[in-house]
């Protein structure tokens, strides 16, 4: 069995008001990445945030500052977000006055980052369809947000070709079983180079639930020799990660998906979440990959020489 790749999704679209430990500035992202790396993560998944407000703001300049600082300190694999464009279910566009939040706007950071070898990402998230994202507050008993991340086939082709032209490998985000088929079609058409790398996103309300049966079914439907990873929302994160470790897959943890170490106990850092996965992997006799080993597993080029 291959060694385990652990991805740390350190910030995502989470609200800084809800999590005081969330990395909000490029400096905080650098520190959080180094902590996660030292704990055992070989990949970091980044979202851009405005350092003045701490809010998500998808601009290349915020990515650049974080990536340069991370690469000065460690050789972790860099994975940047390009997903997240969306419109509400009632048809009103979110971000309609913010062009960089459209599908083309979200992917535009890749060519910008690739102008400088020091800021070129190794991976970028690729939404293989149009997931419905429902965020429900059990405390308030209401939906806080409900929208569709719209990615038509022409959108997906455009995003895939942009990544391919820049030499950035897509991490194919599958929120449901049909997205696996979308990815396979894009692979057969030559828009995504093989082997395809899948990230199964489980437990998002409106998408596929986080169950063992669903994970097994998804794994059975991907092409042979395709590396895959799983992430899940809330404490399902550790349940699904444990199954993935046993099945030979890889895992993603971090504040983007979950803020709890266990029921009622909040994590104070992304590194704590990584540490828990490392402990589980060791108990199950699965070795953890370092970044160099992860590059070989994911068919990525060697680390850039400074």
C-alpha cells in the first residue's frame, strides 16, 4: 500500500467570526502551513484572504504572499483553490458585481501565479460539476446560505485547459457520484491528463452523504491507477479518513471542513487535526508520505530548485 498523503485545508471559505484560530492573513497562513507540515501534512490547500479584513478575497496577490513565504520555509506541495463561484438557487447571482468570483475569474489566478516559478502552484482544485451547497444552522434552525456552484461542461473544459496550459495538475473535486463520470469524460477527451487525481467531498448538505457505502461506491467508479483522497464535513472527517486509510486512499483535514478534534472539543490549530490523522494512520500501520514521496504518488514534477 502506498504511503498516506495528508492534505491540510487550512482556511477555506470559513468565517473568521466563527473560528478565532482560523488563519486569516498570508502571514498566519504561512505559520499554519509550517505547523501542519511539521505535524505530517505533505500538501496544503490554500484560499486567498484579504489580510486587512480576514475575509475571503480571490486575488492572486494574496496567494503570492502566502506561497512565497511557505516555500521559503518548507517543501510542502501547494494546492490553490479555483472553485467557489456560484449563484443562489433562486437564480440571483452571488458576486454578480465581482468579476473575479465568476468561473473565469476564479481560474484566472492560475496563469497569474504561474508567471513566477516561485508562486506556481503544484495542484489546483477543479470542481467536476455544479454542486448544491446548503449551509444550515442547527442553533438558529435556518439555512444561512443556499447556492449552486455553477460549472457547465464548457466551463469545465475552459478551466481544465487553463490548468493544462500552465502545467498545474487538477485535484478533481467530486461532491457526488455523477461528477466522477464528468471527470472521466474530460479525461477521455484529453482535457485532463491521466492519471486523474480525485478528491471526494462528502457530507455537504445537498450533496452525497458521508457514509462508508458511498465512499466505496465512489472509489469503485474511478479509473484504475487513479490516486484518490477524501474529505468530509465536521466530525465525519475522521470517520471517512479512517476508512480511506484502510482502503489505500489519502485524506484531507483542516479548518475548511471541520473545527473539532472530537465531539465538543474544538481544535486550536490545523496541526492538531493533522496530528490526529497521523496517530490514526500509525495505529493502522499506514506510513505517512513526505512531500517528495507525495509528488511521486501524484505524478507531480520534482520540487523546484531554489
